[in-house]
């Protein structure tokens, strides 16, 4: 039982739709908290409006409310559940904290006799109000940067005059650095001050002296109500002050921090946490450290909640911060709880790492044409990856291989920048690819001292880069036959991929792989165990590395491998890698459900993923978790080690799907729909031929592989034309063109970005209605799980459209066509598992736009709306365990559910906000309405044609 016996029922506030600055790390922490409270027999009530997350799955909480995050919704829930004793607002990011404060100000918690646990309101107010925070720090003797508050334009000008430039403007009560900026000159100041004042909900900014070039650190702490404090993880930002931590490359444990400075920082962090309020839970503290011998420390901020960094710290250490924080919030003490990893020690210990983790953010600037691509105080990344290795170099390489931006790691892939001016510019103006540019600069011969002078990145990191480049240079002097074993082993230990080594040796990746095999240079798998192997770990959470062999007294040589292979039948689920626009948290939902379904029918489940924010990389979701890049070489080694029955690729979005061809070529079974069928659906030309054979209408089309072919097709097809590349996700590169000039420009641009691609040109059905259907097929039977009608007209990407389930004005004749076409296509593609089909409807005729024989963005939405576990059913079909006819489908939905996209355009003020065939939304919420007379529906329908960009 919990230590506070009065708590029987707890309300948890989620973080709502995913936006830049608040992503699926809160799905992970919220899910952990829900599981943690239920272990203690506490009833859980959840409010969250995001349908794509695991957190809002009916199995996660006793009562799930998919409602807008407003005080009106809170009141409704508290009336429905008068038994709620407490609210836990620290698991839903800034959104949850802000809602908790608003409800407190309106007296709602008092009216319903609900107490706030995990944090106190005073602590939130002190940490959010920059002036109060500064005063408190001065009072307790913690240094802060010289700063003053401005509530008006005039005051701001006076402060700037007093401090001099450079300055930092930070709005109060915002998330992800919204509205914050560096001001280097007087000319920039006016516009940036106005922007900051507008961004703050209370129109207040803190103006402080910029600590440019100082080093930045974060500490993750936990405190119980007995005032025990543990520091779970110290994270060092490779990028110095000036780049938002969410956009920084970060490393754990801290690499360039002296022990004396660390001890001072620890003491300060603990003092800060104790001074902001009397609460039990998690806290994130950020510091700046001067880059000289003095190592002066300045406090930047403190967040009394779990954060993006705490999700990262949890995955980095294996210590489940959110799970323990929620136990502390209900009254447990740290020494009463088990360490979740060893099960034999208590949670009152500080993890020790015998490995290094590197986090690199993932950006999506290509979706925001004309956006400012330099990095600064406002967070712009949409996701992140984490690499685990035995050294910084290995972890850095694994993280770069996880990004899925067509790079194989640092250097050695023929994609380096070679223009001196361009490299200098990218170093001066920190850009999204700075992690690669540093390598290119060293390759070009720019001295480390110059790179340090421009970037202020610590010399230790730059020397690590230099060592990598020296190794590349050395290896490049050999051929495959003459390369010594120790050099090949060193390259692998430093994280170089076989593809990169092949590039250095001018041979094929497969030849390097074969040579490694012959020389017995094999990956070994190590446990993430939180205690540097001092105690036996119980959790199956692994990363790979390369080791020198050891020799025993009897002459036996071996490398130690912690991953013991069982003789059970196994299935591997490929995760979806980093979040990005077009492939978000919905695929994580699908992967987790796939793992759970396979487990239910007796499989040992193995998850491969590299995204530290997600539930799928929680250490106790699958039987085994390999925290590795979703990158061919890593996957193939795991498959060879584990020998599974097969691999599930249709739950991990385009990331997993793209690996189907390789799996097929190497004779590894793709479970569910075969690679041949997946390829047929992705290849725009072959798919249209299949439609023709089955008498299914589709817009007139043609396939072009160069500009001449495209221009010749335009004469036959008539403008407007929709141009679509093959094998892309989120409508990447799709565009509607209305004349030959636009056509030529776009085709040339596309083939430059995606060489050798087949482009499909089809006549765009102007003014058509768009609809989509999701279905499960077992090769013989098809069950349509849902048909959705888009409110916006055809031509806006389905991910950016408001869509209703069920459709609101498609007649019976049209609905019948949709059903018939769906069944026909699912069977013709020999689908086994899920399929999503998109339709354009014009003059009562239903045309096919495309079919995706995989899980789609809409599957979690339909599952939540109809209260049915469709991914569970589909996985059992993929594994050949069940037929569609074995399930008793019983969808329940009164009225309509509307999928509403959410955009993060506020991060990119100068960007064209028009919508078109390329997806731009970062997340979505679900809205339930009883009838079409609802005001919300009227509003959406009235605006439907506003944003069609040709």
C-alpha cells in the first residue's frame, strides 16, 4: 500500500497534442506514472486529448478522458468522479502545469477537495516567474546572470542600455524557449523584444547578460518527502550556451567537468530543489559553467517536473525517473523502493555509467520552406535519437547513424561539405548539421583552435573528432586485403559503419562485413544496468559494442556477451526511429501494441529502436530491448544473434518499411504482408497497373524518370498535375503544379534531392472530396476498421486534414464503392495485416489516390474512437495465429470523432503557412461531437478551403 493511505484515486494531466518543444517524452513519463500508481492499487483517471499515444490507451488508466485540456474538462471529470483525492500535474509537461495553475486560480481544486501532489503551486510559480526565481537564487547564495524584468517595450530599452549587448530575451511562462532570442546588435533589439513580449502569456520578459561560450549542464534529481535527494544523471551539452538544450547535442555522463566543479554543482542543485518548495518528485536543473580554470557556476533555470531531459536520463541510466517520481508523490521514500534494474538494491542510489550516451536532435526544416535554419534559444527540433557506446566516439557515430538523413555516420560517405566559406558560415551560425560540419572542417585542415574559437565547443570534444578523422585517413591508405585486423577493430570500436569503412577502402559494404566475419570481429551486447555491473541486473536492455577478445588460462579466447539467446520462438519488431513530421508517436503506439500482442500468443518479443522519448524503448515493454540504430548493419547483427522466426516491419512507419527489401534479399522472413506486395504498393507505376487490372478507377497518370518525360506527359494529362515521388512518407516532395514552368522546376529539384526516383504524375482532381479507409486483411478476409472523410478538399495531405469518423456526407453509393475498392485492393495486394487506402471522390465516382499496406497514422485514432484494439488483432493476423473471422468486432462511437491536426508554425515566423500535399503538422488531437450541428464542426467546415496551396 502507498505510504499515504488517504490517496485512493489520482487524476493525471497529459500533455495534449505533440508540438515542437513538447513531444512524446511526456507520453513515456505519463504512461510510466499510470502503471506505477496502478501497481499500488490506486485508481487512475487520465485527461489527455492526444489519440496517437499509448498513454490514452484504455488499458493504461482506469478512466481515460480524451477531452480538450481546459478547466471546463477538469470540472466535468471531477463531477463524474467525486472520489478523486489528488492531481499529479508533473507528467504532462508545461501544458499540464499551466492547466493545473489555472484550475488552482479558479479555485477548482479547493471546490472539489483535490490536493496537488508531486509539486506545489508555489514551486511552479517561483520557477516560471523569472524575476522571483532570480531573487530566490540571490537569497540562497546561488549565482545567476545579471538580469532584469521588462513588462513593457520602454523598460526593455532601458535595461538594454544598462547591460550592453549581447543580451538574451526570455519570455516568462513559455515552453521550448518560445519567443526567446539572442540580441547581438541594437538594430535587432526592437523587433526581438516585441516578439518576446507577445510570446509570453503575461507579456513579461527577462533580459539578461548573454553567457556566450559558457558550457551548459543539466542535472536530473529526485527528492522524497523525507528530504532524501538523489542525482540520477548529469548531462553535458556539447554545444555551449546559446542553443536550446532541446536542440543541443548532449552527452552523459558529463565529459569535461572536473570533480570539484561537479561537487559544487550537485550541492547547488540540491539546495535549489529544497528551496523552491516542499514537494516529493522529480526536478531538472540547468547550469552554465565558465570555460576557464575558475569554473564559475551560474544557475539558469529549474523545472519542478519530469522533462525531455528526464526521459533521456531514464533511458541513459536505466533508472525509470517518472515511475519513481510518481511513487514519491504518493508518499513513498526512496529507501523503501526497489531499484527497478537490479531488484536487489534500493532506489536511494545514484546510477553509475560504464558507457557513454549521445543524444542528437532531429530537425525537419525541409517541411518549412524559407525557415530560419540556424539554432538558438528557441527549440526547433521535432525529435531526437540516442546512441549508446563504450566511448564518446562510438556513441556519437551510433547517434548519427540513427538520424535517418541519408548519412552513414561522420565523414567517409562522400557527402562532406568541401567549400571553405560554407563550412565557416555553418560553424559561425550553428546549423542543424553542425555535428557533421565539425568533421568536415577538420578534414579540410581548419585547425582545432580556430574551430574552438568560432564554436566555443570544448577542445576535448574537438580532439575526439580529430582522432576519428586521423583514423579514417590511416585506413584509407590500405585496401581490403592489406587492412590489419587491429585497425578494422579500432574503426568498429569507434563506431564507424561497414559502409563507411567500405567507402575508405573503395570496396562494397558486404565485403567489409565478410572480412569482419572472417576475422571474428563481432558485435557483443552489453546490459544497461545503472550500477556499472556492481550488482546483477535483471532487465533485458542492451546496446552493442566491440571488444578485444580475452584469453583464459586454458587458451580459450572469447568476448563477453551479456545477451543470452533463449530457445523460445522469437519475433523482432522494428521501431520507427526519431520522431519527425509525417512519422510521429502513432507508430510507437503501434509497435508497443504489436509487442504486447506477440507476447500474448507465446512469442519472445524483441524491440529495436533508438528513440529515447518513447514507450517502446522502456526497458520492460518487450522481453528484450536493443537500444540500437534502426540501421541495416545493426539490425542484421541482432537478427544473426537472435535468429527470430521473422521481423515485423509494418508497425514502424516508413523507417521499418524501407528495410523490408534488405530483409527479403537476405532471406529473413518479413512477417505479414510480403516485401513483394509492399513494393508493389510503393511503386506508383506498378500499383496503378494493378488498379487497371481490377477495374478500379484512378486519376489519369504517367510515370517519369527525368524532366523530358515529365514535360511530354503533361501534354497528355492536362494541368493541374500532382507530382509524387515513390517511397516517401508524409507527402515528402509532393506538389500540385499548374504550368510547364512549375513542373520543370519541381521535377529538377526533386531528382536532385532524391536521385533515380520514379515520379508519378497524375491529373489532380480539383475540388474533390478526400476519404481514407483502414482495414485488416488475412489474405482471404477483409475487415474495414474505419472510413474517415476529410473536411478539407483533396490536395491537402491527409495528416494535415481535419477528418471525421464516420464520414459526414458521403452517400450510400459512394460508401459502397469505398468498401468494394478497399476489399478488392487488400486482396489483390495479398495483404496480411493492416492497410490504409486513400480516395478522391468527384461526381459520385471514387478514385484511388494510394494504398499503404502498413499501419498508418489513423490506426490509433480509430482504435481510440471505436474503443477496439485493432493493432493487437492485426499483429495476431500477421503472425498467422488468427484469421480476421476469429475476432468479435464491436466498435462503439456515438456521434462523430474528429481528428484535428496541430501545427508548430509559431517556431518559424517567416514560413509560408499554406497547406498542400506535403505534410506539415507535428501532432493531432481528438474531438468528440454528438452531431454535425456542433459549433466546432461548423467552424472547421467553414474554413476548409482557405489553405489550398498549388
